[in-house]
């Protein structure tokens, strides 16, 4: 046995499944802060750690949705990404990145490159290992986890961190059944090249009005598409933009925390009205709700959390998850020119007529309208409720009683230490959930600042656990 092999046997091991920001961030903060570093193994099939689904795009239309000054792997150093951009001259070939108000909205791939660059020294010196492979099976043992990857290799770990992405969008059954095999039915627009089959003058239906829908419109516009686009969602809400000038978070949601969805909604509306009286916009209030998200969420009973997910989440999403001003400008122009219409409607049925697609829309007003399209793109957002069926190893852990769905349906059940909660209600101290999959417990955990803060938290929890077993 070589010295390296001997060292790897003696060192405790942490396996992280998923190398996007949620997983790469945990590895980065472990390597950055621990003096006696354990063996850290990240399973991620992509070429670089840190990109994940969100930042692994080369489409120049895809931009970060918040100013670069609020994007950082280091919560205590909020301008680290900006500093890296300056040092690397990252936007030299992207004059559109700088908005007139001084905020920088670079292409999304640049943030992925930044995370990869920050993690690279730890990969090069061996403190973090990158296994470019998929996880196929995870078996729990009395003292460790046995992970089998798609290469057939086995890795043993003392701690397992689940940091995978949400499942792909779930197309309405009426669409997926009727349009299966159609060359211009795009069920997963995040797949590279998925929009290539859409022709410049095609009539396009986009099912969903969120951030991904905005990206699709921007991508199609950049590629020269000039045909009509109809974008639908049940409430007809589209993602909002940023305020023209920066604002500090406004409002008090913690001194008398709401214990019901109705009380929280009343407080938000009252605070927005108060903000307007002093010349501030709703953006500042929503920013305060976001920054207090974990405390607000933990004060709500599970039944009230479910009520928020069921009734208020669409309104929260369009105000919380804002689009870059460059993308907003594309959408506004398309609406003014008549190329884009946004409808409050759902799909009631669909059928093909040769290459054309006839879709029956059920409008929120109760009216049924049949429209003819050449292409349909699904952007309904992640299928949160199917996470435990999305990969074999997750399904097996669920069947074995080691994982269960969070009661809100937003991800995987875990406790306030982010330890996975088994079907018997007991937490497993060696199995942690990192990133948006822990959203059901931690509330606001989708934006980059919250994801990086949670990665710091997970790394600290692991450090405490390692000290306890020494």
C-alpha cells in the first residue's frame, strides 16, 4: 500500500453528490477552513465543479439575475466575484453586461467559471477530489456509506452530502402524451441544443412564465426568431425586474413573527404600503422577507407552510426571482412589437395536425380557446415532488426508509442541522442535505446568497461532527 493510500484510509471521508454551487461550495469551505482536512470527494459528471445546471450554459442571452455585487462564494466577502471579474477581465468581451445604473449583470457562465477558479487550487493540491461520474447506488452501513458510481468504482465515506439538482420540469400530461416524438416539443429546455429545431418564423407556445421562460424568449430572439410567442401560466404572472436604483431592505418581520400565511401576507402588504410612503418600492420589502426567510419560515406551522406553497408561491416567485434588465428589455420590446403575449391560461388538451400543434387553452376567465403552434416549450419549473424518483439511488434510499419528501413538497426532509430525516422521523447525523433540496426546512434557499450561506453552514456542521468523532 502506498503512502497516499495509507493516508486516505486514516482520514475520514466526506462524499458530496452534486458539484454545482451547493456541493462545490461545501467542498470549498471545508478545504478553506479546516486545518486537518478530511478526504473530500465530489461526484459530478461535468468537466468543472461549480457550474451545475444553473451556470453550465454558453448561451450569451443567459445572464445572472442579480447584480454581480451580490454574488459571491464568500458571504463575508460579497465583492469577491466582482474582484475576480476585475482580475480576470471577465467582461471584456461583453459590453452589454454593465447596466446604466452601474450594476453588472454578466453572462451566467462567468459565475460558473468563477466558482471553478476558486475551487481549482484545492483540486490541484488534492485536498478535494473530483469524480467525473454519476452515482448509481448508495448503501448505508453501520459506520459508513458505500457509493457505487457509473464507472463501477466503489467509494466509502463517513459522511454523505446530497447536493443534487432539482428534477427537470414536468410537462402537463395532456402535452407529453399528445406530443411525444414531435421534433419541436421541448420538454426540457435546459438540455443543450434543445431549441435548435425551432425555426425563425415558428409559432411558439411556452408553458410557464418564470425565469426559464424569460431565458427562452431571450435565446430565441438572439438566434433570429421573429415568429409569435405565447407564454402561459395559470395566473398570467411574469417575472419582475430590478428597481432602477439600489435600495436597502425595508420592514420588520421578526419582532412579531407571523404564525400563519394570512398574517404574513397582511404584514407584507402593509409594509409595502409603508415603503411607498417614503419613496421605496416593493423590491426593498421583498428583499427583507428574503433575508429573514429562514426565521420567518421556522415560525410557521407545517400546515401554514403548505398553504403558502399552494397559494402564495407563484406570487412570491415572480417578485423574488427577478430577471436581469437586459432580459427584461428583450421581453418588453417583444410585447410592444406584438411578438409576445402573456396569458393567464392552462393547457386543456393538445393534438397534432401534421407538423402543426393544436392546443386547447383554458383561460383564467373560463373561456376555452384553441390556438395553433409549430413548437411547444415547457418551462414549468422543477418537479419538486418527484425528487426521490428522479435518480435510482435516491429512490432506493427512500424505499429503504433513509429519505423522505419534505411535508411541503419542496425537497427532501431534514432537520435544522440539515440532517436528513428518515421515514421513522429520526435524523441521520451522517447524511446531510445541502442547497435548495433543504428548502422545505430552511424556507428561502433558492437564491445564490442563501445557497452559499447554507454551504458555509453545512461545512461548519461537518467540521463539528469530525471533531466529535476524533
